């Protein structure tokens, strides 16, 4: 164990002040489900760590047609809250009971693929992230938050404070496909949000996880949905486009070929479920 100093700020203001004072050498930790194993195994060797569990960021509230979720809110709390059903479904499929009790909504944005199930649902719901630094803050669309594998727009002196999720209209669906029914790493995770009018798609968001360096939007597939009826031909085209534009990888769980194939299969099934609902 290399940690020499551990800070536990009692407010967001105190946390951002500590980050500004200590600089990039200060490792920020929320639930610790990703960070602590790395420290314990000697992979990460920080000398200074700041925990956020007392910084006042554990909350879920509804205001102005959106849910505001504090960054350190445990995933398990979403299962007990009257939040958007797709978020509850995503939280239910994330890891084990113990991890859901410790892992946080904000922390789920930083985990490497194939993890990050909740982040996929947030992406399909057009969520925004509030980033806070000492003396200032900014709002970033979640779709612009990731810049590469384990890379984000978060500056060295910023913290993720909360996530704003507009309450969706229309149709939503979340699906995680893995080798087991529960507590399984994803082969592919999908979240879809459609708004229909006159039997045609007016708005579309298709988010994919475990098939790229981070959760991503299938933009070409979304564009192919707009203005179209949700019929067999449209679904086949959209599924092909999503499979073509994702960036799958091979690991111990699945090959890149299989992941791409499952994007096509699982997205087709999700869209067909909307048709079946009428």
C-alpha cells in the first residue's frame, strides 16, 4: 500500500478546493470498486487519495422534467428510486449486489469496457454531466464526454458532480447480452430511445456498450431510423448499419466478430419488441 494521505472532504466545495490545491497527483475515488483493486494489486500506486462519499453528492431528485442524480449515488439506490425505468433496468444488470451497493453512478462513466452498463442507458437518454472546479462549473452532453479509451473531457482540476437525465417520452429499451443471465460481463449492451409520430420514427437514439473504447452512439443507425416506419426492412437496415459502425474488440469473453454479430442480432430484437408492443 503506497497511499500516504487520504482526504475525505465534507462538501463539494471542499473537494474541489483540495483538488485545486493538490493537483493531478491526487487520485479521486468514489465507490472504489475499480480503484481499490488496482491499488491493492500494486497496479496503481498513488500517494494521495481523496474519497467523495461525504461530499454531499448522494441524491436523486426530480425537477423541471428531468432526474438529477448526484455523482456518488450508489447504483443500488436507483433500484429503490422512482427514476426512469430504463435506468433501474440498467442498474439491476450491473455487476453483483455488493458492487451495486458500493459502485456509483458517476464512477460508472469511468469504467473500461465491457463494463459501464448504466452509462449506456444514460447515453441513450441524452444525459448531461455537470463538471465542477473551484470557482466554476460547466455542463457537457454525455455524448461528448468520452474522447477515447479511458479518456474524457474532464480537466485535471474538475470533478463530475451530477448527471441530468431528461424524462423521456416515447419508447425505451435496455438489453444486456452476456454468457449468463446475471453478474456477467457484457458481450454487447444496448439502450434505445425512440419517439414515434404517425407510425414513423421522429427521434432516435441508439447507444451501444462493450463494442468500442467507450459507450457510443450508433449515429448512422439513428439517421436511418428518422422518418421511417418501424418495419422489417427498416429494422434490417438499421441493424446492419449499427453493426458496421461499432468498434468491437476481442477479449476473453468474446471475439470482435461475435460482438459485431450480436449488435445486429440484439438490436433487431429490441426494435422488433417495439413493433410487438404496437
